[in-house]
């Protein structure tokens, strides 16, 4: 590992100042330290934010307010989360391993970096790690890569399960930086790779995630997260889907769908959602709607099977959501 | 034998040490003033090193040495091969020239006073190459198969009868081509060596399944006498075959230590575990079987091809099982190697048989479907009375008993044979079965037994325990023979000072080391008998040998009327010095030639397949084995469960992917090289049929380590077919194979 300095911060303002001056936030460290060991990440200065007062999880009306430093484990197990937004719990528990979830934070989860194997190998070309060096995955191993939102620069999938659920639920996030505070939909945190895959999100230098807010809706009760992967746990999604349905008398009033494992960012399936509204909650409807998720999808040598798996996963997730008792 | 200790489900004698951390593994033998070495691995797959900028790195903080081919000592690399080294070719010589033979080959080591500094400096080392494109895929047009030059006990080509004519005349036939991906062992414990020189004496605390050979190999590499090298490895955190050979990192640790004049620790990174420490070779096979309408095999043609490196011919028993598994007058097996620009493969749990039997047992299942016959019935109809390949009887063979007991326990009768005919809710259910086999090997082993003044015993063998429970089972053998409580026997292993044992592989430790310990215990008892007979004050004075017997560690005259003498008493009478015997034992070559010796088993698997998203999951599995005497049923079960989990990995998950452009293992990472987790192994059941084999060895044991992995992959893939109606001839079977069912 390359030497670095570590500064523990107890005050939000002080932490932001340190990060604005070039420091890098560290929370659970499960993404950052891993990548530092591989020397993919080389921060000279770390700002430890674990002592900041961002560990609260509260309910304001029916809205969940999840502090950025709440761990994945605590968030998943929280009674209010399970009651109001069970799909968030499900997406968290399906992620990583218990040990990792005990350390990893909600803020860190959203900012975790891609799992593209070439990104992690310094001797492979990777535009995300070394801008303009090329992309090893496009003509190499890309079975785990994206079919949506790709560019000729990068096709890596955004790996967060939580983000998929949050985006389906129209969650927003609050960040604070040197120029004050702002809030925006979680979906707007992410950026498509375009020609600048090394810029992954829309945070400004020094901006600190404060919390994530999840509004409630009638769909929240019938919501499921389906994660499809070759082993039963401790693996990133091959394809995943968060689906939420508001059904009245067998007719869908509103649907929410977002998918993981397929996009360069967590992918909201708005065309599919629209196609479901006002239709019966049956398999035929689900299948028709799921096909729309493939609009604009582009497969590579190794991931063509996701063109079949994506709609199949959406259909199953919708069925699971519908069948919530 | 009237058994007191053997056959008992004794808990691991080393269990407490393991769970409390008192058991020390290679990397934990930290030495005073120890430095740390980190390997710099080649980042190209073939070519030459053009330059190494050592000077820049040598100046970094804490760096003690940067060693590459430019400044490494010229090593002797004297000829040396043991049974686990490929018979043909020459091992990789590290840092001796500028050639890069495969991706990840060590090109330099950086030594520093702390691990962090060594890592940091290693990452900063700039190496440039003249690179060429390697050939790493056996299907590549440039890949050239060849007949292995030497293949040990089994020939590369074997023919009996006229398989082609018989196939042409067969009423029913199947023709199956399979592709099993490369696997890496990925044990929990990484390879690790701490090396220290004391003058010309080299001590290595090094992860090894074969310390005696590591001693000999390192002595040969450095051109020093064998007695100048000591290898110590009391505990192993899993190995599965990757620590049988002595790989280049051991040499590198010793070079580094000599270079800096300090003890040096070298631990491979997880990524490096996919480079130079062997792997299960990718295999391409074709299996053709012809049969009569009533299911009698008339022809088997098995052509198998395994990858190897350019510099060594790694051979394994890929086609060996086909020669004797079923009764069939016309059989041809053909084994070929494809040299590629990769590191040399090595034995991995169930080597040869697990890949070869996958092809045979898949084809047998397909044949059963073509015949409309139950797959167990098909095997029953072709059960041979002798080994038809060698034309000798089996020392014992309980395959049919295994199938019978297994079918009963598993509930095979509930299976409806039609593919896709069984469901649980929306899930497709499949049941599959397959035969498992592995040779009952026994290479020569020695052992030392020592009785102490207090009447307790010490046993020493340079054996290993990578998890099966060698410590415990060998303690049981010694306790049994000596008639002592297990608590009065102390067994030590993993030290090259001890009498040599064969490699801890090939499922032979129980047979080989157990037989040697038995013999050593008998020998030391005989020494005491002679003393007692010679001693005028002993109640056994002048007794005839046949008139005496040992009962629970006491010598007495047969009939039991006279006084007895304990070990302690006989030793005390001789002055109190410990009495020890060291013996070597090998299988009687005459008996070995008379019998075909193998363990057999039947494996049953039930899987579910999600028809929408292509997920295949094992729901339950049963392995039934006839493996001779079971020394410790608790350990044996654990051993088999481990093998079965390995089989689940082989069937559904494990696969090292190489990037064809530079031969790079792409998923050399535990997050991406998938191994089964607990959720993937819900219910594993193990059963042993009673099997008495009077020929294999005096203990009557056959070994379980390999056979328990062997039948799993074909049973799973047969179950996948039963569930889905889709044959997948590629391992591992993944989601992408099972979509759009
Ligand atoms: C083996 C493995 C398997 C995994 N499997 C899964 C999985 O299946 N599904 C899944 O979703 N995830 C998975 N993960 C990822 C894991 O969830 C993330 O590593 C974790 O959530 C990151 O949180 P952290 O607190 O450890 O972040 P850190 O590593 O501390 O930080 C990550 C990044 O976020 C930044 N950061 C952290 N907190 C803040 C903040 N409040 N404001 C601004 N920036 C911040 C850091 O500067 C850093 O860039 C896996 C990880 C590993 C190692
Ligand atoms: S897909 Fe993206 S992360 Fe992967 S190699 Fe290409 S640029 Fe790098």
C-alpha cells in the first residue's frame, strides 16, 4: 500500500474543509481500503468520518431519513425500514457478506466503485482508472458488464444493490460541501460514462453525503428485490431488479422498477413502468412491459445472455412484488 | 482386530489448537529481524524482459534488495523429480533469464523491512517487455496437441478389442464432447514461506503437503546437501493439491533471505495464487459409447486432452477410469496434451478422475435416456466381475452396494425419469446420479514410534494434515496398535527431520502413513518383548515369542494367568531410556500386481432450476462410498462433505478465465472466482457401505479425499438435464446456459 495520512474528524465542517483541501472521506473503508491495497486508489490523505453525527436513522412522517454513516446491517435490520420500505432491507441483505455489511455504510455503498476486473489490475488498460488508456473489457471478458448506458469508453456496471432499490423508490439525498447544502434525487448522483468514465458521480469536491431520504407511497408495501447470481450469496448481481407495485382490484395503479447488473448506473425502467399502469397484474402484462427494458441495450461478446435475463428478472420481480401478502 | 480406537468418531485432537489460534501456520512463524519479500509478476503473457529499473526502487524507504534475473544468484537447479513432478520437462527456473513464459511469472522480488514498504516498492518497480501474443486456449488454431512422452502407470493410448467396428455395429450410441474449465485451488491459506539461512543451513517454514520433497527440491535447486535444508509445516489451511509441488516462491524466499542476510517472509497474494502454483487443467474430451438395445456396452471410445505448459508435460489420469469402470469388450482411451503459454498445471482434488468421470458418467446418463432405462440399472447391467483393463480381480468393489444403499436412502424411486417432469411449485426439480472412483494408492512411507519412560508414545512422520484429520486418525492407529488411550499418544508431522512420508495427496495418507505407523508401533513393541524375554527378572523371561501377547499396553503370557508388564515397567527395567523404532513400509508388490485397487462410490443429487432466470441450485446430495475400513467416521464424513462441496464448485461455479490477449487470469480474486457458500450446500449426506478389503493394506483402508469430489459434477449435470431437458457439456454450468428453458 502506498503511504497516506489519516485524519479523524469529529465535526462536519472540519471534515468538509479537509476534503475540500484534497482529503478523501473514508467511512467503512470496504471499498476504499480494498482498492488502496491494489493501488488502484492512491489517496494521499484520508479523512475518517466515522465519528461524525451521521449515524441516525429516523422517520419523518412516512419518510425514512437514513444517515450516511448508518451501516448496511443496521439499516437492513431497522424496524422502520422493514415496515416502511422492506425492499431496502432486502437489497441490503442480498449484498456483500455479514462482515462487510457490519462495516459498510449507506453513503459509501452509493459511492462504491465498479467491479470490472480490469479496473482492479494496474497492468490492464482502463479508461476509468487511467483516462484515455483504453478499455480492456470491450474486447475482453465482459460477461458481467453492462448492456445499458455503455459507451465506447467504458461498459462497467454500477454494482450497488441498494442504489437500485433507492432509485426505484425515488429517494433523494442531501449533501453538504464548501458551498453549502443541496438535495437531489439519488438517480442524479450517477453519471453515464460517455467519454469520461473516470468521473462517476455528480458530487463536487469536498461534498459530503449527509443522509438519504426515502418517501413512501402505496407501492412501498408490495415491493421486492430480486438478485440473480450464480452463487446464492456473497456475489454481485448478474442481473437484479427492484419492483414495487400499487395494485387495486387486480389492476396496477403504479409500478416502480429499477435494475442492477445491466447498466453503467443503476437503471430505472420508466418505459416498463408506464406500460404497466392501468393494466392487469398478470404475467402477460409483465412480459410485455419487461421487454421494453431492452430499449437501447447493446450486448458484447460475453454478456448477450443478459438480453434474455434482464426481462426475465423483471418479470419475476414483478411477480414476487404482486404476490406479497 | 478387536478395535478400541480405530473406527471411533474421535473429535479432532488438534481442534482446540485450531479454533483458539494456538495452531501455527507457515506465515505465523515470525522470526526476529524478519524482512518481507514481495513478488513482482510479469504483466505480459509471453516475451522478454526488456528493462527493469531497479535503481529507482532500491532507493525507496526500507528497501533492502531488489532481485531480478540481472542480479540473482545463478542457481544449480540440479535434476530432481519426485512422483508429483511432471515426468517430462524441466521446472521453471526463477530469475535465471529474461524469458517470460506465461502471464504472472515472477520477474523480480523486492525485499524491505516491512510488508507495506515491500509492497509499495514492488508496485513502483518499472519493468518493460518485448511482448508477444501467447496461446492460452486449447481450441486456438495454433495450439498443437501431442502424445505425452511418458505417462506413468497407465498408457496414453489403451485399446482392447475393436471399438470402431463395435461402435459401427452398435444398436444404440451416444457421442459426447465436453469442456471443463480451468480451476484454481484457492485454499483459504495462501502459499507462504519464511526462509532463514544460518551459514549453509536453510530453514523453511513453508506451506507444504510434502515437506520431504520440499527439502529435496530446494536442496537440488540451490545445489546443497539435503541435510542442509529443514522444512517445517505443522498445519495447513487447506491446499487441495496446490502445495504438493514446491513452487518458485519457496526458492524466491530463500534467495531473498540469502541476499539480505535476514529471515524473510514471502506470502503470495490471492491474485498470485492463480499464477505459479498450479491449477486443474482445462480439459476437452470426447466420449463415445455403443450399446445393445438391452443396455450392454459394446464399445467405449474416450479421447481426452488436457492443457499443459510449454516447459513441462503435466499428466493426470484423465482416461484411466474408463478402462475398468464398466464391462465392455471394446475400449479405446486416448490421452493428449496441449502445450500452451501458461504455468504448469498440477493435481487438484480428484485429479484426472473428476474430469474423466464427468465425461464417462455424462455419456452413461445420456445412454440411459436413449435406451429408456434407469441409469442405475444401466450401470448394474454393465458391472464387471474383474478389472477388464488389467485383467485382474478387484481387491474389493462395492459399487452395486453403494447404488443400492444410495437409491434407498435418497429415495431414487420417487424420481420420474422424464425430463422436466418433476416440480416444486414453479421450480423444476431434477435428480441425477453418477459413479465415483479413485485408485487406492499407497506409496512407500516410513514412521517412527517412540515409547517413553512414562509409558506414553510419540509418533513422528514427515506427513501432512491439510484438513482430513491426519493428526487424529494417525493417533487412533497408534493408540489401537499400542493399546493406549488416545491421550497417551502424541503424533507429530510436518517436519523434514521426521521419517519421510509420501505426498499428502492421492488419498493415500491413511493407507501409506497409517500402515507405516502400524508397523513402527509393532516394531517398538517387539523391541520391548525381546527385552522382557532377555531380562531374568521379568515374568516373561525366556518365554517363547508366540507365548506372549500385548493387552492394552501390557505384556503378558497368553492365557492371561501370569503377571503383566507395562511399557513403563519394561522401559524402567532397561534403565528408563525411551525405546524407538523407525520403519518403512510399502505395499507388497506381488499383491499390488494381483489386484486392481480402487474405491468406488455412487453419488445422488437433487437440484432445483428456476425456469425463468436459469438458476440451478443443489438442494440435497448423497454420497455413498465403499472405501474399505473407515478409521474415524466423523472425520470421514467431514472429508467427504468437503469433497462434495468441491464437486458443487466444479459443476456450478469454479472457473479461472484467461484473457486470450495476454493469458491473464481475469478473475484471480475471491469475489470473482466463485466457490460455494453455505447457502449453496444445504443438505449433504454421506454414507459408507461396510467393505472389508483384505488386500489393499493391513489396515484395510482406501482413502476418501479424492473420490468424494469425483462423482458430483456429473451427478449435478445429469440432474440439470433431468430438471430441464437441456444437456450442458461445459463446466461450470451457469445462468447463461439455462435461460429460455
Ligand atoms: C467482497 C465484497 C463484496 C461486496 N458485495 C456487494 C454486493 O453484493 N452488493 C453491494 O451493493 N455492495 C457490495 N459490496 C460493496 C460494499 O457494499 C461497499 O464496499 C460498501 O457499501 C462501501 O461502504 P464503506 O462505508 O465501506 O465505504 P468506503 O470504502 O469507506 O468509501 C467508499 C467511497 O465512498 C466515499 N464516501 C464514503 N462515505 C461518504 C460520505 N458520507 N460522503 C461522501 N463520500 C463518502 C469514500 O470517499 C470512498 O470513495 C461488496 C464489497 C466487497 C468488498
Ligand atoms: S469497462 Fe470501464 S472499468 Fe472496465 S476496463 Fe473498460 S473502462 Fe475500465
